[in-house]
């Protein structure tokens, strides 16, 4: 392993030096050269904490809030009966706890939100109380969190916010705007990247960033566009077509949303069913395969809700956590709308492997919490000391 050394420093000593450097700084050292990147990845890999469920509650009269659920809070966690496992994330002083704040996403412990009143985008780390605020990319009205996505590109070590301002009526897209953290310091601006001629986006399918690539559905609903955060280029995913196209002529309306499932591109399909005696069905598909020839949409699992459970909806965009399916339900009491977040544990043949998950009514065992909020978004969250810049 002598070749892993550097400038006369033995490999073992070089590795020990790297291990003494905090993970967030070591991640930036990977950018020095290919040799350093290989040594760090092999001898000083970044420790990975198990993600937790983060629920962001917006549109509240008293302001927004974020709650993190440890595994202990999930069914079978062991401490749920003692009321442990859930804690509020400290957003005070960041402006992210104000009313009219929507969460865009989270990556490596950094949280990206949109202040809809002024259109400002903020990236913060609640653990170290650091934040970066960016003015909106343009002065167009109607800025909405659904037009933004947030991600990290491992090869460049950069965090980026991507704004996809497509026309809501025509679904046409002329350009996307990219904000790169750490590029240009506090005066960093949004970069306009022209989209290919004839581009478009169906925002009702949502935006998602996975592995340094942002995805959205093209305006004809036939394909998915990929935007690489590294070189900031567009490339449509080749076939196969999305599974929802198979049902577009069946006379029913289906609600579809892009998501991430175990690190891969996924699609949540809520199939229309207005018959109360039949279960309400939600299917989760995953795009498998690396090359265009190997790619195929595979049904990962199906969620069926019947009876009282029909009022539950699968949570978005983080739909499943480990062997738990996350659902939400609403109830109005004394003029106040209360929202319940649930986690249904799947056992044996009901685990998330091409099976059917039958969701029952909510109970003390499945209920993670009840909150006076009309909206919720769920995410996979890893606490970190990662600096924002």
C-alpha cells in the first residue's frame, strides 16, 4: 500500500492524518486530486449515520416546525410506549420557523426551505445554527416550493439548489436556475442554464434529486428529464416509459409523484378508486438497472387501505423508512385541522419487496404524533456538523 502515501509520507501515516480531520473537511479534500479521493474513500471513509424521519409542518398559524423521529419512535422501536424518540428540531432564529415557509429538501443534514412571502431560499444546519440566505432567482410571481429541488454532487463536493420555473399552463421550460453553496461566498448568484429546445416539465409529478442528479417529468408525460448537478447538463432518460402511461387510457385519474426509494428513482402512483368497499391502492415503482438496455420499472410494493384506513394517504416525498410505510390522515376538531403521522411496520411477507402492505386503522402503536397543521412533508434526515459554506 506504499503507493497510497503522499509526498514522501508513508501511507499509514497519511491515513492517520486524514482520520484526524473532521468528516466535513475531509469531504472537501477529496477534490484535491484523484489520488487523494481514492485514499480517503478507501482508508478514511465518511461515517454514515442511520437516517431518521423528519416531518416538516407548514401553513400553521403559529409558524412552521420540524420534528425528528428516532427509530425508537417507530413501531417496534422499544421506547415508543415511554413517549421517547421524537424531538423538535431547533429552527428558532433562522426564519424557517415562521408561517409561510415550505421545506424543499434535506441532504447530509442540511435543510433547504423557501420563504414564500419574499421568495428567499435558505439553507441551514439546525445542529450548528448556521444558515445561508439567497434572494429569489428572478422577480416572477408565483414562486412555489414545488419548483425547487436540493441536492449534493459527491464528485465536486457541492450542494446546489435547482429552480425549475416551468409555465403552469403550457408546461414549457426555457431554463433552470442553479444556486451553488460556497461558490462566490455571500454574493453568490443564481446561474441561468438554458434548457434544450422544446423542454417542459409537469410539476404535478414533483421534482427529486438523487445521487447528484435532479429529475422531473417531461411535459408530454412520456419521459423523465435528468439534470446533472456536476456539469449542469440535461439528458432525457431513455426508455422504458413510466408505468403510469399504461393506465392513461383506462378512464380514471391517477395521482403520481416522483420520489426516492432506497437510493433509486421511484414513482408513487395513487390509483383512483371511488368504491368505498374496495381498498384504496397506492403503488410504488422503482427504476432498476444502470444502462439504458437494463433499465426497467419494477413494482416495489403496493399499499392497500380499507375501511377507516382509507382516509390515510401515503406520506411524501419520503414514503417508506426501513420496513415502515409512512402515512398521514386529517381530522377536524373544534374548528382546527389536526394531522396525524403514522408508521405501519411490515413483517415477514409484507416487507417492502414486491409485496402488498395492508395498512390498518391508526392506533397508539402506529401513531407517531398529532399536530395542528394542514400540511406535512416527510424526509430522511441525518444530523451532522457539516458547515453550510
